[in-house]
């Protein structure tokens, strides 16, 4: 289970470890954004410092309906005690955790400053 906290702006946040290309780890605080369909965003400066490998460029439709092109990198994070390969979008804003990263989990948020945020794996289903 991943545990975080709701900040003073009522944003659910979690701490993640991102691995650099040289194998060193960087702890980041990311806002959980259910309106973001990707996996993870990081500022371009952090992506450069980590030496993440560029993968592609893709378009995104923002909340206001505008289309924006973003660079996508390959990253490695610690997620619920496991190593996970993710697509990291360059976005010069606070790091975001999106729904593609949360998929298969239950997100619970106590929506008060200092409230608890939990992301817990759902039981496996199917054959």
C-alpha cells in the first residue's frame, strides 16, 4: 500500500522514488491527479537531471480543450514495494501521478488538510 497526505491546498499527495539512469534514487512528492490519464509527469529539469531516456512525442488534450505536444521518457519508480517501468511526461509543473499508474488499485482520500491518502492494490480477478 502507498500512503500519502492531503496538503494545505487539498491536493492528495504521495512520495515516490524515481531512479536515475546512473542508478541513484530521487524521492519526489507528486500530486494524485485523477484528471490526468497518463502515468507520471516530471519537470523537464528533473528529467534531465535523472538522465531519463527519451521515448517519443505525443499529443495531450488539456482540461481547457487545448491540444499540447509533450515529450515522453522511460523511467523506473518504486511502486508499492516493487520496481515499475513507467512513461514519464515532461510537464513544467508539480509532479503528477495519473490514472494509468493508479489503474488496478483503490484510491482513497480523506479530503481535509492532513488527511490520509491510500493507494492499495485491488485483488486480482479473472482466470
